[in-house]
């Protein structure tokens, strides 16, 4: 495993480029200064188009921050960017006051590794940059919460008839037998979220989410995730009353 990226005047690293792509003044000089001061080995280069980003530079490019205004153009330049900068993750820079970015937009662009909110406090913003320079990925939790809200009315088998059928069935075990983590995942499944979105929101692997989901289905006596979601919607009110349960979308450290 390679050396971690860090800061400090005494560190000596080969020069690398953090490339920003924006046609507007989205990356002010104060951020450029903060990055180069925090990471002495990094040189910030700014270009105004994805075409320019696909060119050659004096030093290897280690990270590419693409303004959300280019969201729908990234796919057209994916091959060139990957060929010219194979070691550089592509990160979407999100400006809440400008172009909104949805989870589905990012999932459709398999090339985009992370989403970087530009309105974070500077120390937090630099910490996210450090994470991505080390090969990590970052997505703001608000993206998943917004996505969950949009899908909440589209979750399968939520009709009153289906829920009443589940509620009256004696074959299902009580939801109270689920662990807090299992209940949290069931709540997100009931909102219609995919495993990969649940995994990212809770900082888990997809494999771990699948294991939890298998345990949930088994405990409830359900046949699949759709039936488990119906159990949740039929009985959620009775189990929220008088019981502390983690709400979906809140990341926790326990597996």
C-alpha cells in the first residue's frame, strides 16, 4: 500500500496536480492557497473545459474536481480522461445554489467516484480532499436523504390491502426482534433504496448490507425484500411508539 498523503513542511513528495474543471469562478484563490498549503506536494491547476482537462500536464494528475455544470458532459469525455489520467479519481464539485446533483445522476456516471460539497467549512473540506487523495470516496448524506424522500412514495407493495394482509398474517415474527442496525436497513429498504445506496449512506459494504437484509427477511419470515418492506409499512407505527430506533440515513460506526 502506498504512502498516505499528508501535510507538513518537512515532507518531500513528488509533485502531483489536483485539477479543477470549471468555466466560472467556482474554485477561488483562497481554496487553491489552502490546498497547496495543506498538501505541499500538490499543485492546483485550473482549466475551463473537459477538453482541456483531457490534455497533458507537467506533473501527474492525482485528482480531478469537475464542477457540477459539466455533469451531463462527463460521459462524452470519460475515455479521454481515463486514458490521460488513469490514476486520477473524478469528483463532482457540488454547489447547492447552482446545479443540483442527485444520487441517480452520480450512479449513472460510473466514472464519478465522489461528490464534494463546496459549502463545507474549510477544515472539513480539506479533510474530504485528504480522504479522496488517499483513495477514499465521499458522498454527502443529504443526497441520500433527498433521494429516499423522492422514492418513499414509490416503494413496492405499499397499498392498504397489501399492508393489511401482512398485518393480519400470523406467519411474520415481530419487528422488535430485529437489531437496531437491521431495523435501520429495513426502514431504508422500505423507502425503495437500493443496496448500494444504503451501503454508501451507512458507510457499509454492499456485502454487509446483503447479509443484514438476509437476516431481516429470515427473522420476519418473509420471502423477499418486497414482503419485508410491506411488513415494515404495515407495522411501523406500533413499533415506533415507545421504542427508540435509529432513523434511516444516520451513519453509525457499528457493523
